């Protein structure tokens, strides 16, 4: 009474793309086929079944033991939140933003939900692995039950346009960059380079940055640096300030971007669309399960 067989789970989760009714001919042995169909007619969407199955497991389990008061409560404590912050950047260059921290919390909460639902379904039976292993097993089960709509050209083209930045060739620049230093030192380097007196040590430390996408310049060097670099005449050395300090820079090349053509990327679009759709539908399933939980985030 406390477990559901995997074959029964598959039958309960089965469904085609147009949302046809789930066959439940084996779900209540001895009852007629018509009675089974009526009893399970509400099972139309494959991913919704995890909530229903979880409820069945909890109901059966409650018959043999009292339910813990907080088994549907997830608490994100101070220590856990601090661990997210500590592990965000191993170099400790910066701490996560509020949005990044919330994303890590959401991911952990989703993993905790999958772990608990996986335990309820008995997928951990005979397995002493940690909670992430159990959550991963249920995640695989969710992904296995997802049924994607037909990948028509119209649907793929619409997705392609929404995600065009992933396929378009960006505008790129190539430039030389000395190490960060003070403004006064950068001025001396600029004078030395202009008069041909730059040292071999400085030449060895000067980096050649090739075909760098323009969109990546601001996050790495700052918007002020990006704007000043793009205004430089090609082949001209100049003193520019970045987020790290002052540099002597020479813009060496600039290549315009090129929009992608759908027909040239159709196979890649299909692969990425399937991955994105599957991931999105899996998150929908987790969020449906999450609706039955209370998540507490301690201050």
C-alpha cells in the first residue's frame, strides 16, 4: 500500500501530444475498463501526475505512521544561504547579487522538493546516496515522461527569432592591451611606445586580444573603456581606463556582425529547442510540486 510500481507510474504518466486520456486498465485490478477510465479521466497532462502520485504515497504512508508537522515545509537557513555565497566564486572576487543568490536558493529548493518527492515515490529504495542523487533520479523520471509538441518549421522559426542572439555572429574587435597600472605609469608607457623606447618587458606583458565580441567588453573592462576603445582610430595607441586601472591600448581590427540565417542552423535550432522546451516543462512540473510546499527563508 505504501509503494507504487514503476510500471504503474509509467501508465499513470503516459499521454500523447494532444493530451488524450490516460489508460488505466491495470490501476485497480478487478474493476471494469470503463470504471477505470472514469476514475482516471482527470489524468490528462503527464507532468501533473507527480503531484497526484505524491499525494497517494503520502496518504498511504500516513496510514502507518503519523505525518511530521513540517514535512511540507522547506527552510532555507542562514548557514545554507552563507554556503551559497561562499561557494559562488572560488576566487572570492565578488559576492553574488540578490538575483544570483535567489537563483541559487530556487535551485536548491527545487532539488529539495525533488528529493522529498523521490523519497515519497520510493526511488531511493536500496540506495544510500545523498539527497542530490535521489533528486537526480526523480529528475530523470520527470524528463522521461515529458512529451514535446511537434517541431514544425513555424514553431522552430519563432523560437529562432526569440533566441537570435545565440546564432547571430556578433561584431568583434581585436586590440593590444598593456597590464593595468596607474594613470601616470600608463602615460609614461604611451610616451615610450610612441617614441619606440618601450622595453622588452612591457612588450612581453602586452596582450593581444583577438576577435573579442563587443558585447563582452563592458562586463570585462567597463562601459567607459568599451566606448573609448570603439572610438579609437585603428592602429593608434591611446591611454584608456578600465575597471582594473589604466592601460595603453591599440585598436587593431574591427569586424561587423552578421545575422544568422535559419536554414543554415535548422539542426542546431531543433536540438536547442528540444533542450529548452524539455527543461522548461521539467521546471513547470517542479513548480507544481512546489505549490504544495511552504518555503521559509530565514532573515
